[in-house]
C-alpha cells in the first residue's frame, strides 16, 4: 500500500492550497493515484469539505467540471467511516431523470467503488427483477435510481422503507435544473420528504448537481423547500474551454418556404404530410461544416430531426460519402437511440447525432467537436447545457453554430417577417450567454395534479391515512407548501366526488383508494407524473390538416398559423383533442412556430435593444449581417424606438417586448373584452382594430382593473396540461391556470407601456 504522505504529494504536487484531498478516505486517494489525477478540480476543492461536514449542498458548475466526483468522493468517505458498524441499508441514493444517465454513472463508478469495496446498484425499468431482488435482499453502498422507481418502491414496499433507506447518508439529485418547477420535480421533493418521515429522520442530506442554474437561492429552495437559507451553495468558477460561436443566416425564398415550413420550429411535431426536404443551402452548409467530425445537431422537433437526418443522409449518398448522420429522439426505440449513443462514445468513425432535447442532459457520449442547432432555441439554460458537450479536450475550444432560417421578406411584407426576429432572438441568446446570465428557476406553483398523485401514493404506501396526517406530511412538511388547508379540503372533496371516486373515507375516518382510484393506480403508468406533449388534430371541413402541440393558450376566435396558411379557430374539443378551423383570408401570415414559447422577459428585452443598436456582433456570417441590417432598417421604418403599435392592413400589431407569460396574459385580457387578439410570435395581432382604436383599448386596459383572474382562466380552452389535471373540477383547474400560466398583475403594466409611446400613422399593406 502506498503511504498516505507520498500519495498526497503525488496528487497535490505539494500545493498546500489543495488540502481537500487530505480529507478523503485512503482507498479513494489510492484510486485517484491509479487514475493519474494530478489535482482536484476547483469545484471539488470547494464541495468536499462542505459535504463531509453534513447538510444540504447545491453544486453548480459547467458540464464536465467534475460535479459527480465532487459529491461522490466525500460521501464515499462518509460511508467508509461507518463500515465498522456492519449494518445493511443503502448509504447513498443517487437520483437521475434519465435511465441512460444512470447507466453512464454506473460505468463511471464501478472502478472507484470496486477499489473502495462498496457496492453500487442500478434500479430502473430496464434493470432485471433478479438484480433488483439482490439489491433489496442485501441493500448497501450506492443506489442509482429514477424518481419513478423510487416512488414504486415506496408504494409497493412501504414495509421495507426502514431496512432499505433507514441508514441513507445523503440523496444526490443529478441534473437538478431538469426537475426545478416541473411536476416531476415536485414529485421528487415529495418522495424525499416522505422517505425522511417514514425512516423517522428529521432530514437526510440532499446534494443537488447542475450545470445550468440561474438564481441559486431558488435552486436551494427547490432542493429543500421552506429551508433554502440552510442550503450551502458551491459554484464552480472554472471558465472551462474557450468558446467559438457562429450564427449563420439564410433567407428562404417564398416558393421554398412552404416545403420547409416546420424547419426550426416546434409548431408541428408530427404531421400527416411531413415535408420531404430541408432547405438545400442549409443542408449543404451542414454537410460541409460537420462531415468528418463528431457533432451534435439539435434540430428542434421530432419531425425536424427526421427531415434533417434524411436530407443529410441522402446528400451524403448522392456525393458518394458514407452516412454519418443519425436521428435521436424520444419516439425512436431504445436500441436505436443506444446505437447512436454508443457510436458517439466508442466508435472512432465520424458521427453527427441529429437530436431533439434527448442529448442535452449528462449522458456520456464522449468528446464532441461541434454543437449545432437550427433556430435560436428555447432558453439560455438549454444552450449552456448543450455547449457543455463540446470542448472537453484540453486546449480545444467549444464550438457552437446556430443556423437561422428567415422567410424572404420584401419591402411591404409583414412586419414580423421583416424584423427577422428568429435571428434577433439567436443573437440575444448568445449575448446573454456571454454575460453569464441564465433563466432563474420558475417560482413554485400549486401543482395540484401532482398533489393528487401524491395523495393516492401515500394512501397506497400506508394502507390508509387520515386527512389531517396527509396534509401534514404532504403540505406542512412536504413539497406542497403553497397549498393551504382550505384548498386541500376542496381537493379532497373533489377527488371523493361521485363522478371521480378516486378516494373514499373509511368508518374510522381514514382516506382509502376509491373505485376510480383503483383503476388509476393499478397501472404501471401510475408512477410517472409527467406527460409527453399532447397533440391536437387541426380539422377543416372534416379533413385533418395535421397535428398541433398543446403548448400555448388557445381560445376560439383566435388565429392559428398552420401549414403555411392562416386559420380562424372555430372550436376546441379538449376530450377529443381536435381544433376545428376555417380559412382566415387576411393576407399572407408570417411564419412562426413555437420556438419562442416560454421566453423570459430578459431575452425579449435584449432583442429590442439589439434591434435599436448599431453594433454588429463579430460572430455573424455575411448573410446574417445582411439580415440584421434589414431588420434594423425595418425597425427604423416602423419607428420602434418610439412606437410599439404598428398598423398592418386594417388591423394592428402590438409589440410589447415582454416574455411569453405576460404576452399571453395581455392577449387573454383583450379577448375577455371581446376583442379578436392572437399571440403571434413575439407580438399580439389585432386583425380588425387599427392603431387609434388599439390605443384606446390599451388605455382602458392600463387604467381599469384587469378582468377577474378566473374569467381569464376560463377562456383558456385547453387548460389541462399535467397528467392528473383531468381530475380537477373547473374551479380548481382555473386556479392552477391563474397561478402557474398567467401573470395577471402584469396586464395593466404591459398595456400602459404600449401606449406610452407615440402612435404610428404608417400603414403597412
């Protein structure tokens, strides 16, 4: 065995500032020596003492900065320190949002755990029943598990909770940002709280890992609800590799725009008549810039992934090149996805994975030279996550290429086309990235859908529990602290109603599973609380035009851009998932998908500043610079420095330069005043109201109280988005919509800002 002193000298090089390694157990230091580690990473130096001291910790650092080891090395040290006790029970529980990420971590931890003589177990839907039984029979060491498998264990094996989890030192939550503000994240918070209570512990340490976190205090609140101030924050300052960025612009002629309608957009994830080709100039550049290397190309929707993968394959074959371009998205089978991941990681041949968001998280796919994407993307957090895939080799920069498609927009065309907002949004994303800004986690909502799930799960876990104990465990001590007793009682009554019968009450006042709840909970699908995007069929005169994702508030009377044409929504049949439409011949619509959905106010504000600026970013190619110049010319023509209302034909266009939630809230408020108002990209269209009338309307909206929140929520035709929303009565569903999807207080503020600028007399025909 190598003496501790010489081992320390080998690792530290005698640098007395790097003393965290001295705190680690000897087998871990021996493993580090065997791995030829010359030093600890900066984030590891910071995190190790804090985790050894105990308590909750959030670790945020760039991808590949060593976050996993920053958590695992000190926790393994804690496990080894208690080895003499010779007791059964898992010591560390690592929770991941992805089964593939669990498999990767299992491979990474095998040699370390073998050196430490600590067991490591995988537990998810693809792990054999035999392996799970062995882990249950002799629980020890590290458990790698998904939230759903953890939920199933609690529900099915409530009597085994103490022997399995009673000695857990800490929970590690990987990819913490992927959980924050989501139904799945609230479920995980609730599970961890239930485990603490079931094992008789006041608290079990939680360690959150993420490469993309904005407001660290909100992240701390997500890790330990109600006690954010007690969470230690560790932020890695390692700058990582240099970054090379290029934005390439393309103007798509009108005759080609219909073929490529959905390219760079999520507006139709699957359509009956899928476009057969991506724009040829884009395909040519992708082939030229990516061929012969290992890359990730994020193309947006599943349909776009297939379009680009097919076009790049076909063009490669036409030129006599072997195919290097392979699709990767959630609708593909597991073997197909894993084949692409394995080729990226282990195969020396050049490979480009054309993907949706499936390759954003920390799956090990090896060294990637370039990250490319079609369109601006949806968030800076996502962009940062993607960038972490590139530039991992020492001395090699991370490379990002964004390909932005804009429709041909002659003078006199629609303002939104002429303003080139896809390009402007792409630049705003890069500028925010350069300054280190990132979207903060969303404030916690009510999450009544997941609360329904947790009520049922807790009843199954306990075999029956009182209403007061359920409230105390899930709300007072648990994850649902925004739900008060009155609202909780309303929810219980709704679940017990004759038309639902999800729960019932026994003679001794215990909550039990009702007949409706039995049907719901007996399915294996019960353990998940997330749903995939729901597609609505768009139907005109009995003919299906394709499908449209239920991602933004729609209401009858609004305009819908679909298939290159404008339609008026006649009716939305939520149970049947059908949108009935008729043609709306009010001129050629601009092309906008839903890539802008969920944009933060900060990004939209940056877009406005960029339009009015004369600075030309150096990372734009010649065509992108030309398109930017055209956009600024249009902004001057529309006098956007002093005006936010532009007349278009007989109607007008409102440009409030606010984020998605505020934009949709104002549009719904105008609808509530019986005004035909539709969100259109970053704007609100009033097709029948000229500028002067729009100003009067907005002045009223600014001066008067906003329509009642429930009135606005009632106008959202398809509010049910979470998995168990369908079991909420209308009044509770409206409450969820108000709290989580709308921003009522912003309505008069946004309206006032729109009218504070001088009106435009310019007419765009």
